[in-house]
């Protein structure tokens, strides 16, 4: 089975989405950017993982619930403020972001799926 190189990224900040696409694109990943959880939903199942900004999870009940799902493959971008409760499988990265932090979060799910 071919491992997906596609990552779903969800944030309302276009600059953040472009930065994620650049950082991950250099490593050979394809980033599908979305501004809402609902818009991204159809692509999540086939993706390697989902990178989501904590603001999305604060505003969307489905996104927040997914953080508790032990089967989810989520990298949560946290702003350091109180964040939603997450499952042990969710990777949390606190802003300001470093490219290496993002890659480490994504690589965790790549290793788990191989």
C-alpha cells in the first residue's frame, strides 16, 4: 500500500498555510490548505495527517471532538494559551513554529503508518 504524501492543513491564517505548504513541500509532501474543518473533512481520511490551528478547534465542535479520538492523526498548532484536551496520539506544537518541529510532528505519523 502506497503511503500518502498528502497533508491536510487547516487554519484561517493564509500566511500560516503558505508557510506550512512551503516547509512541507520542500520535504516532498503535498499540502492541501483549508480555512475550515468542514471544508477539509472529505480529504482527511486519505491524508497522512491533519495539521490544524488551535483557533479552528476552539470554534468548531467537530474539530474539538476529533482531538480526543485516539485514531486521529492530528498535529495541533497551539498558541500557548489554554488549549482543548487532546488524546495521546495528537501531537501538539507550540507557536512560534520551527520548520523542524512541524516535520517532527508529521514524521511521527509517517513512522506509525509504515
